C-alpha cells in the first residue's frame, strides 16, 4: 500500500511538472493559463515572458526575476532585464553589465566574448574580434572562434560561413560539411542542399550532387521531399536529388502528413506524394498540415481543414501575430500540441480541434504554450527563435573584455 501511494505521488508530481502554460494578457495584466483553460497564475504582472525550462522572467517594481509554474519566486527580482532560460542558462542585466546565470540565479563566468548570445541546443556563440566560436553550458569553449558567421542551431546543426563560403557543424564544433559552398541549407538525415558556383544540388557523404535545372532549393522539413524551383516553377525533389514531382506549380510549401500546399494561378490546394491534387486549389493561402491532420487555409480570413479537405473551422480568424514580422521571421501557425492560437475581433485565444475556444476566453495578447518543466538535457535539442551570430543580431554587448568578473 505504501509503495502504491509513493508511486501515485510521484506520478502526480510528474504530471504537474510536465504541464504546459501559456502567457496571456487580460485587463492589462499578464498571467498564465493551462490547457484546461484555467489560470494557473492569475494576471498580475505588468511585464513578463513565457515559461522556458520551468522558469518565467517577470518584472516586479522595475526589476526582473524568475518564477516557477506556481507563481513562486525562484530567482529574486534584482535584474534590470532578463531573457529566457535555455540549456539551464539565461542572460540577465545586473546593474549595467550583461551576464549569464544558472537556474539558481548564480552568475556564471564565461570565456571572453565581445557579446553575449543566447544558449540553444546546449551551446552559445562567443565572439572574439571578427570570429565566432562556441561554448557549452559549463562555460567551456567547445569551438575556438574561427568562423565569420554561425547561423542558429536547428536540431543540433548549424550553418557556418568562412571566407564567404558555407558549411555545416554540429554542437561539438565538428565540421560535417566543409565550408566550400556559396549557399547551404539545413542538415536533414545526413543531407543538405547547397549552391556551388551557379549550380544548385545536394550534398551527401561529402559529395555534391547537382539537381537538374534547379534555380533554388528550400530546406527539408519533416519528410524526405523538399520543394525546388526550375524554369520559374516549383516542384519537389527527393534526398537523392531526383525530381519526384515535376516543377509545374507557381509556389509550394513543405510536405506534412504526405500533403503539400501548392499554388496554381492565384489559388492554393494540396497535392499528395504523386503530385495529384487531393484538395483542389480554392484558397487564397494555405499552410502545412499539423501532426493532428489539420491545416490552416485562407479565404478572406483563416480557418482550418482536415486531410480530406473538409472545412472544420470557419475562415474567420487571424493566425499571425504581426504581418510585417511574418515576412522576415518564420512564425508557428496552425495547431501546435493540440491547440491553435488565433485572433478574432482584435482579441487572441486558443482553438481546440472541434472549433471551440479554450476556456471560452479571449485575451489582449496570448503567446504559444510552452512546457513548464525543467529539462536541461543537451541531447534533446529544441527549436527556438532564430538568432545569428553576427553584429546585427540580438546579442548583448558586454561591458568588459571578459563576460563577467562578478560573483554572487
């Protein structure tokens, strides 16, 4: 009986720790709701950020600190500014100096860097002179500064530039693709697309495979086909560089659930892996299917269809936070982990797959749900907002040559 009680207690603790919370703004105050639509932390903050690794940065009396999913202060509000936790590390501004802290609020002494960069996939960029390298969350250099630019890590891989040529590294700093290409794509199943001189192709096992007539290739996403352009039209190529679907479309997007949105004339529809239309072109815009088999489609506004093309949620919502930002930054759209963030009559809320509104509530602002548990494992990379290691990025300048000389 005692063992059963212990098991149930541990299970309940795990359930609480693994819940997802979303930041919402109501009556000009910020709070956090769970996926049952109820407030776990009532709106009370003037400024706050989403949860990341079990902690959320919130402002109190002009200073920033971090709370847990119950609203308890874990790190006191003593910073002038604060950014999200990733890999167990966050950047904060203490007095006039930007520093790294761990989840206990302790300042971490890092190798010398002209700027501080957010951690992602267990590593962060360091900049010395005009060169970029990597450190890990233990503040140890894993890659001496040697590249001119490093793009954001995606699933453990990053594009790097050296002498105006591009390659790919992993989080250990190992070169997986030598930087000898004029352009390069993401790393997917040991393959990437690249441009060599004026020729587009794929790189696999160190070999460059030209793709017949390709004028541009887009990144592989979740399936073994990606879209590419030939003679001004869009088609799809496989991981061997073959045209699996001939380039006959005006525009295209990634495959998901074996369906891809394509544009013919001024209307979007969906094709299958054979290039046959499963959902005829009838929409002014369309996005890829989510894992639950629902996709956003647009007439005058956005609604949602299922895999058979049936409109299951009317086209009456907005799905992007800012149209101008969406032109430059990839935004998450559609259903993510069971809910879709939408805008209706100037208010934000979350739709469930049946079209009902989560908690029957609308908010002045709503951010995506994020897991509230702590998980600092570096072998389980997560995707974060993109940040490049170069001068114009959102890195923060240090005030001294070393990242920090202060100890808490």
